[in-house]
């Protein structure tokens, strides 16, 4: 069993509400770049698809994830709302704890 590994994908789900690795990476990118357009480009995602994803998430979760500043002389940008930061940080902590538990279980059953 050389090279054996496992793969888990963690998603938050309630009715149609879904939050997982893709939205997490998009929000992380916005946090790092200050721009939804730049975050989407980093992921190889069309800007229009990123807008649709954010809009769907905001509608489903019932709160804004981003605040947007329209262009101008220095250009526009986006930043996470307080609720967006909270969702991202709690998801990341859950992901870290889940990864730790999964690694321990994997080592126990497949040393």
C-alpha cells in the first residue's frame, strides 16, 4: 500500500446553502488582493462567474460577504464584510481540526 493517501472535501450544507473549498479560496483571494476580479483571475475563474457565486452565497446565507467600491481614479475593489470574515475564519478552523482528526485516524488504520 505504498503511496496510499486519502482525500476529504469539507462543505457546509443546509438546504441549498453550500460553502466549501471553492468559495473559501475566492474569499481568501479577495482578502489578500482587495479585489474580486484579481481573486477570480488567480483561480482561473471568469469574473462574471465569481460575481454569480458571491451573489448566490449572499442570497442563500442571508448576509453580505463583500463590500464593493466602484472604480474611479484609483480603481475599485472589494473587501470582506465582518460576517464574511467570520464565516471564512470559522470554516478554516473547522477544516484544520477536521484535517488533524482525519490524519490521526488515517495513521491509526493505515500506519
